[in-house]
């Protein structure tokens, strides 16, 4: 079966195995099938040697979290992310793309998403939502509306995050304003960026949504994104200037007021799409060090937490094993709070009992405490 | 699947449940390690979690008349972990716990699946590390290090794996469990631990290891010397040792590989130098200053065009990251590689290197050299595209010539990667029939029926009767 991968690029893996330790699913299983080297070998067999798509082979592809921790570990710079994205697209096509399209359809309908979320919040209060779904503990009934304070930067508000974690957007906006930037929240004019669609193998739909975002916004104004997954996708697919929120603010640290750092130890959990895709995880530390007493590192070399967009819902068993490893590392670091700049990671880790905040919320707290 | 396979699987699943894998995907993947060789079909793969499980798997395999092959991370470069025939694969990657660390006695007990670098990272805050540092240390396992008696850049000063292993718990091929060696400085009796280290899985399966842990040096200096030619770099290395300095590490890379690693790490490796020498000294601060200065002087006397000292730990780590990922970086040049691991006397290093370049030219193959210069341990990598018709014949022939040249220079077959299936055909060039008979007898003392990792190391004619059907370096392993 053609997975749509350029055969020459597929040949660039020499199977040295240096990626193994950077792969969360290999780390928890110890099984070659769940490693980047194994998955690439299977892609070769399927695409170049017409090997059958057995349940084990599709499982190997489906269980990849697409954290891309293997890419920085690869000395031959094999574009694994491109391989798995293409493989996922071919699999989705093979299985009938309509299922995933239906599941992700509400993301591009902001009003529907808000109504659905409010219904979910009611169901949650009535204890009708199982905890294992990993939703935020108390979904909000109502959300205060966005306000525009200027047009120096856009604050990209997105889809699910705007419904479930709008307070993070407010915090980010306050911090940007404290640095003297006038902020326009994108709101409904530019909804979903298409990251989850691309992740699920719906490449065309993902591209289409990104183009809608681009078309709705003024290309001369930089877009600030506080969700690492969306930021990674927009940096790769949008034609506008895109910055991660911490990355942008770390460049303008001198514009933020001097305040007393908060008395707390913050451990940084790097969202994979910030660390491995955007490669912009260090600014989070630069920024936090100004606003809290102690910033500590986890001892797992930035291994994925298992959230992976919709992964934690589609592959709950593997997601939980990967999370257990992350939680053990957090426990060893014993911080007061963990900072994570991605809504998916923070929900997944919170469901695992971790006290977690977006770095922007921590900085905002420090600024407000003065 | 044959009936006997089904019965075997049923027995294995009774012990391990869904940690037995026998699907076609898994079987196909485990035919390979990090070498170019492809084995037969991996039999059921057993992801064991304890000594008892390994023991039960070995007993079940024995009852079903099947051989066993231990496997760690599968980063071996000589085909040591590939299955020949259809053996039961005993995967140790899940046995990855650090069991006990005693800093006073400087000993750590670990399971075989612990990743080499994970152990060092665990020990770092305690002020210690595990000294053998194979270039694949970020993924390779301690069990694999024991099996291959692995070396690494810093083994120049600290010694290879054997010097850092005190005791090994082993599941023998008959299912018995023994502990070889001990924590005493001078254990009684023959040094069976020393026999087992480097046994390439043919003497049994490692299930627990007591390793020596080494205090971190108080000071470290890392130098990067640039040269016009690999010869200048090689003669510098000999001169440094001759001057009585034993650096912690001395590594040479030629121009092509230096460019490839610089593309990856971006630390400022010179792209225009014919070769670079990465030299590291460690110890007390005053001593390392003197040694570093002296090495720089010797380098300049032997043609170094530039000498640079790493200014920070970060820079030092990046320089090493470049060196240690060199093999993996070659896909930037060609999609397949075949490397040798011969060792020659240091004084013959420069001549042998030139011979290696000449041989590659003769066979019209690309070659890069990256090697543990301080030990005289060459790693010529022949680079090629496996899709090219007839290429494997040329690669194989050039490889044979490189081995021949190294042995003629008074060298040996393998420095650290092991023999596996790769160097098996060359064993006759190195050892007499008598030598090989004795090696075989030693193997029989541990595994009389040759059930543990059969068909490796000892060439045809010296192997056990029951695996005569498996030709040494069997048909088809070459691509």
C-alpha cells in the first residue's frame, strides 16, 4: 500500500536505534514495534514491499503519539514527523475518513462547541461524565467575553482551549498588555487552526482550516499562540508570523515590570510540540525565572506525557502508561506546581493528579501580586 | 504457523501473558539489529520482567527444542542479536530497574535492560558515573555492554566494560541460575565472570549485574584539534601517548564525517579540516591544565592547524554528542553503512588508515573514518546504497581487504563491537584451528547443547553438531 512517503527519504534511516530512548511508547513497552526505528521499518515493508496491513502493523502506527521526540535524537535528521503524518493520512483514507471528520467537525464550529461544552458542564455536575475521559474537573458554564486592547499582536484563541481554558487566554492577554502590547483576541473570526485534523490524518481539512485563519487575519500583525500544539501547526502551515507566547515575551523581557518573584518551585514540563517541533522550550524558563523563586527541571529529558491531542482518548492504555512515567518524574522533582504550555498536556496530567498551570497564568499571578 | 509453534506459544503465554509477541510485524522487525545483517525469522519474542521469567522461558524453549537469543536495545553492529533459524527471542528491555546503589562500596546492582546513559544520569547527582561509554550509550543496555565487553571513547583511560563488572547473575541455557564473580576484590576460584563478559549471549543470559561506579573527575578539559590530513591526527595521537600522557579519550574523525556531524550538532566542528582530534583529559585541576597544554603543543608540532578548548560544559557535551552520533549521521551521505572494528598497534595507525582509503578507492566505495585513536581502534564505515545491484559483493570484498590489512599490521578483528555473524568468516585468519577448538570447548562448558545464541562467533566446522544445518554467516544475511 502506498503510504505517500517519498521512497528516497524513507531510505534515509540507517536503523542505528539512537532514537529508541527518546520514544515514549518504546520506553514504556520495551518493544521494537512501538519504536520509531520499528515503525519506519514497518512503513518500508508496507510501502516498498507491499507487506499486509495487519492489526499489529496498524497498531504500531496508531500508537505513535507524534511527539516527535525522535527527530532531535536522529543524527541523520530523518523526517519522521513527515513519515507518520503521511502514514496516518493513508490509514485514515483506507479506513474511511468520514469517522474522524465527524468526530472533529465541531472544532470548526465555535458556537456549537460552546453549546456542547455547556451541556457537558451540566452533565459533569450531574456526575454523568466518567473521570477517565480526562476532561477538566469543572468545565465552565459561562465564559466572560473577549475584549480588544489594541492591534500590536493577535492572541490566537483557537477552538477547544477557548471553550475550556479561556482564563489562560485572559492571563496571556494581561501579561502581553503589561509588556505594553495592544492585543486583539482572534475569537470566532479565526477558529480552529486544523492541528488536530492534521494529527488525525485529515491533511486537506487541516490545511483548509489554516488557510481560513490566515485569510481572516491581517498578515502584518504577529500571531501569539499560547497552545504549543496550535503554535507548532501554525508555524509550519500558516504564512503569517507566529510566536509562542513565552518565546515572544522572553524576547521582550525588559518591557515587563519588576515584581517580587512568587515563593514557589515550578517544574517545567515541555509540551512536545514546543520542544521538539517549535524547538522553543527554553524561553519558558527564561520567563519563569523572573517571576518565581525556583524553576526546576524534570529528569526525563523532555519525554512526552502521553496527551498527544486526541491520543489520550484514542489510546487510553498507552497514554496512561506514558503518563505514569511522567508523573513519577514529577514526583521525584517534588515541585509546588508544574508549568505546561499546552492545554492537552495540562488536562491529561491534571487527570493524573498533577497540580498544573499554564506558564502565562503563573506569570500573570506574579504580576498581579506585584 | 506449525503446531509445535502453537504449543510453544501457549506455554510461553501461560507465563508471560500478552508479553509474548509472535505476529509477523514483530518477527520481521527483530530480524535486524543496527548492523546490515538480516537474520531468519524471530520466533516468539518474550518481553521478560524478572530472572524467574527468563528462567521459565529458557526452560520452555528447551522443552520445545528451540534455541534462545537474548536481546537488549538491538544496537549491536555485528549482528550478534539477530535470530538465526527461528529461536525464541528473550527481550530484556523491560528489566530496566536500578536495584541498589552503594556509593561507599562504589557498586550498583542493575538489571540488564538499564540503558547505559540512564545509569550515569541516575548516578550524576551522587557524584558518580558508569565509565564505559559506548557511542550508543543513550540507548544501549548494560546487558548488551556485558555481552559485547563494550568500549567507548573514555575507555582509553578507564578500561572497557570488563574492568567495571563485579558480578553477574546468569540464566544458563539449561535454565539454571548462577552468579559469576562477586563483590569481594579477589573472589575465590576461576574468574568465570571474566569469561562471561564478552560472551555475546552464547554462554547464557545476563539477568542482574553488579557494576563498579566511578567518581566523577574534579576537572575536565576538552580539546578540539584540526589537521590537514588524518595522518597528522594519527601521529599526534601516538606522540601524546609516547609523551606519557594518558588522556581520558582521544577520538579522530575525518573530514566527511565531521561535516555530517556538524550538520547535526552545529557546535563549530571545522568543515574544512582534513581530520579532527577530540582529546579529553580529566583529573585534578592543576594536572589537567598541564596535560591540556602539552597536548595542544604536541598537536601543533605535528601539524595541527587549529586548537580549540571547549569553554563550557554545554559546548563539551555538544562536541561529544557529535562524536557519539557519528554512525547514525552517515545517512546524510548514503542510506547504508558497513563498518569494521579492527584494532591496530597505535604506531601503525596512520599507515593502516591510508590503506583503508586506498582499498575504498579500489572498490569505488565511499568511506569515512571515525575512531578511538588512543586505542588504535579503527571504525572505517563503507557507505553505499543497498539498492544498487551487486553492491553487497563489493562492500563485502572491500571489508575483507580492510580486515586483511589490519591483521597484517599486527592488529585484531574487533575492538568492541563483537564478532557476531559479521566477523565470523575472518576468525580463521586470526585464530588457528586449535584456538577455535578451545573456544568451542569453553562455550560447551556453559552451554553443551549450543542453545544460547547459536550460530554466532565461532565459525562453521567448529560449531555444535545440532546447528550444522545453519551455515555460519548464513545465506541471505548480507542484505
